C-alpha cells in the first residue's frame, strides 16, 4: 500500500504578486520615506496618544501610496493601515471576516525615524480570515526585505544576492538568553513585576521598532520576543516570519496568534516550544487579574 503524502499548502500569492508587492514597498520608500528622513523639523512631527507615539507626513503619504498600489493589484482586498485606523478604528473589526486583508505599518519605528535614527522599517501582512498567510519586513536603509508565507519558509532578500533561508536560534538556558521586551506597552500595574524578570536573562532590550525586532529573531540573533499592546500592523508579519523560520509563536495563554487578537493580549515568540513553555511560566503573572 502506498502512503499518501499530505497535500502541500498552496502559496497565498503567486511569484509575480509577491514581486509586485516588494517593488511597491521599495518604490514607496524611495518616493515618500527616505526623502523625509533626517529632514524633519519639530513642526513636522505630530503626536497621536502622546510624545512617545508620533506620526509624520512620511507615515501618512507612504500609507496612501501603498494602499493605492495594493488596491490596484487586489481590488477586493480589505486594507488596514495604521494611520487610517487612527481615524477609522472600526476597520480593524473587519479583519476576522475578510477573505483577503492587508495590514500596513508604513513607517514602523516612527519615533526613531522622526529623531534621525536609521532603525525603522515597513511592515506589511496579508491575512485570510484573520490568519496571517504572508508577511513582509522591509528595511529602507539597507533596501532588503524578509518575506514569509504560509506553508513556506522565511527568506532574506537582498539586491543582487541570492535569497537566504532564515532559521531562528537554538535557544539555550534562561540565563544565556537575549530577547526583546517592551515595558512601555504593559499595564502600569505589571511594569514593576516585568522589570524584576530582566536580570534572569543575559540581555533584554527594545529597539522601538517591531520590524527590526522580528527581523533579528527570524535571523537567529535573539532568542525570544514578548509583545504587548498587540496590533495587526505591528505583529502579524513578524509572527509569521518567526514561525516560518522555525520558532514557536503563540499568545501567552497558549492559543494560536491571529491578526485580530485583542490589544490587551500578549504575543510570545521563542526559538522552540520547550523554551516557549519556560518563558510562558516566567511571564504567567501577566495573565493574572
């Protein structure tokens, strides 16, 4: 009797569609983002929720350009851009029911960008009924991109070089781990307890840029990421990239991550399931009422 092999998962996008999306992001960066980098005055930087949450014309103009380009390629898609959601928050509620939705963070790491620090990126994901199936993490400074697809791998694509298949780290003992944990998104009542966990690890940082934090983990340079204040434009693409690079990705309560996860939930990404379990035990206090 011949064993039946499992049917491969069809790619969510054709090669031509992937190439068109990557080229759209690159064109946008050259037209709307890079010309404004290190040229902004303080009058060009607006606050959203406060001085740590800022927005610039680069964010707004690049999101408009990306959204137009995506609708040209996929006329029936739902477009969920960070800056549009700031004005129309109800759009997020449509992700779970959308057969094809794109989330856009046009300039992730806006605080860094606005203050002249070259550590920012563009994040784009495609979801199917809330499940991330395609993710893109683009670095405008280096002009390279990490892409990941459901049923595929995570790849780093650089100009004039062969694509590199990515793998997460091997993990290790808790005391030897490095990772990213952002205290600023945690509830005030949890911040002190979270800070008390930092000495358990070799080093814990934040880059103020989810794009580069997920890029670092997908390339095996850090062992874990704990994210709070979940938004689909910040986390869907990165979660998929880490997962397709071999990491274990789930909400802190153990359930599968989805792009329509509640903002109050926590996303934990680790190099493997065993390490994820150990970290989830350390961070279990975050789930306590």
